[in-house]
């Protein structure tokens, strides 16, 4: 239904089949260096590392044979430099808006929740998966315009995990991230460091997304033809990018590597596999280590999901292996023939992940995922529990309390649902009777609950809510009281009402 709204591109686009494969080396984003030290009132008497991250317009070659592309990026790069943190070692980041006064992507609609006079260039940064105080979480309405900045505190009081930072400004996140405002944020901890996993040069983020490009190299963002529905509900690129390059290659040694796969695409999922029938060993999901490594042949990542994998190239000296999305190679690993010593190990156990008992939850919430269509079945907006962004807050868990949230998906698509602040566990997915729901708002299950697959048994912060299913998660609201958000991580949905505030209330007694 949504495809009907997409206008044919007004300019000729680059056809992926016309591009040479694996001609550019894979860029590895540099680790961000602190600009100095600063005090913060939350840590009296301490000096914290201070980072200054400037968002700037710049141009980059996304492929050898594509003209340079105008982009926006943190520290003038796409993806931005990697922020690295150690558990319980707080740091400060000043997020500086040094962008131009005008957006370069089409804003064809008065953006919801933002009012008519809203400046087109506004940003605010959220670290996806970080447990932070509410005033440093990048609340969508905390946006600011060029020439301004915000200083955020990251306590890093959480387990080692692959997080990522990205823009979150109200109503324009889809364009800001599409422009390039995203990067990796890695939390490490001693427990993980003891395991002997590949580290240093052998621990590499692979930041995946897709784009459409005009033949002159400009980013193309799809527009709608339908005046009654000026939004596009999806942005599916045809050019896969890894660390900001199209079809790059990486020379590797015949040994074990750790790759941190992060899907930062607007709407696309990645269905990843390796050529040569190689298996991945998945060691972590969104919020860090699984209980033990899992051998996986295919890894599906919805937007914002992460998977850390080990790939062992030791038996492949002199050969090449491709990371594929569906049947298409998107990155080529070229394995050198000379071996260096590999001291890393594949541990049999990683970290305990104690199961949350959903029956012990203080509160069980049930919320719907809704698509609002016009008479022709075109999607006009997506809602959470039938509510708009501006409606009063309805989810207000108590600090440290345990809750389950059930997402009753009334739409025809899966949606990646993300909660800020917390890590959660997937309890189950259970089919329900849509007609009974529509007729009497009654939840009638039509089959048994399906337990999450082994790779979904770790800590998560983004969950795929399948159509026709009730997807149930359980979490404890650890962290500071305040206002956070939960939303669909399809950025077009997030920007089009599929996002709600929620408020953590102070613990009683
Ligand atoms: Cu990845 Cu609300 O964010
Ligand atoms: Cu959605």
C-alpha cells in the first residue's frame, strides 16, 4: 500500500549493477580523542574526559566511480568517529551544531509536533542503548539550531555493548540520519576484556546502511506524488554502504576477528550471510554479550539492531570471503596468506544472562501499533497505541520497577520497536485474532506463544514486532527518573507519529 505513494525519481539514479565491486578499501572510523578534561556537578572533585563533536557539512566519495556526495557528519565524517567508553567511567560530549542554515534534503511537509515556524536545520544527539540521565538523552524536542551546542554526560554504568549515536531531532531524524549523522559508541568492561576475544585492530565496527544516489553523486531521498499524503513511509536504498563506502573490501589476516554489525539504515533490514558457507559466531546482540557464542549462517538485522560476530579466517588464507545481504556481496574480505599469531579465543561461555520472570512484573501494559490509511489504503501516519506524540503521557513506570510491555501489531508489517534508557528481554511472540480485536478490542490468542530464538535471548533494546503477533518484552526501569521516548526505528515512521514520550517516576519508598 505504501509503495503507491512513491513518486518516480525526478533524476536518474545510480544503478548498483553499473558499479565495480570491491574497489575501495573499507574505512575504519577512527576512535574519537578527548579534547581535554572538564568537571561536572554529578561527579564532584573529578575531571572527566571531554569530547567535542562538531556536526559539519562535507563531501565524500562513497565509491571510486561515483562523484563526491555532499553529506552531513559528526566531525565531518560519515560514519562519525567511534566513541569508546569503559564501564563506570563517565565522559562528557559537547555536540556542536556547525551545520549550514538550510537543509539539503527535501522537506516537503510541515513536520508534525514541530509547528510552522520550526527551523529546518535542527539537531539533537541520542546515544542509542545508553543508560543516561533524561536531560542528556537527546529528547526529540531538545533540538537546537546551527551555532548552538549541548553538553551531555554519559555515565557508562552498563555492561559492555555496541551502541551507536545518531540524530534524534523532532520530525526530521529521517533526513538528518540519511544525511550522515550517525556513528558507533562502544562500551567495554573488564568482564568482557577477560574473555580473550579479538581486540584492537581485530575488533572492527561494520556500520551498515543503504542510500539512493543521483548520477551526479547527490543523495536522493524519495518524495511522494500524493498531495493528500505528502510523507513517504519508507526509504529503501539500492546501494548498500559499509562504514560509508559502497561495496568496499578489507584485507584481513588468516585469524579470528570481531565485527560489530550495526544497522543504521532508515527502513531497510539486512539479511546477512557469508560466502564459502562460512558461519558467523554471534557473541553479542544489542545490549552486549550473549550467554554463549551461537553459530549462525544468517543474521537478520532490523534498523538499529546490532550483532557482534566472530569470523574465523584462519582456514581461508589467500582466499576471499564476502559478506552478503541476501544474495549480493556487499563487503569483500581478502585473506592474506601470511599468518600472524592469533592469541584470541572462542570462549564456550560469555556472560550469564539471567532470565527475567515476567510473572513478577509490577505492571503489564498492552499497546497497539497502528497504521492510519486514507480511502485508497495509503498510509497517512503510524501511531503507537492510537496516540499522537502530543497526547498526554500514558506510560509512566516507577524507577526500578519491573514491567512487561506487549505490542499488539495491527499493521501489515513488522516494526522495530525501541525503548530509550532500558535494556529488555523478549518474553515471547503470540498470534492473535485481528478481527476480534477490531470488533471488540479483545485480545484473543489464536496459537501458543513462541519463545524467542536463541540469538534473541540476550539483552536487547530494539525488538522486531511482527504483524499478526503480540510481542512481549520485560524490563526493569533502572536509571534516573525523567522523560524518555519509545518509538518505531523505521525513521519514516518515527518522524510520522510512531513515537511517544514515556516518563519514569521516582521510586516510592
Ligand atoms: Cu536509535 Cu530513539 O533511537
Ligand atoms: Cu514502524
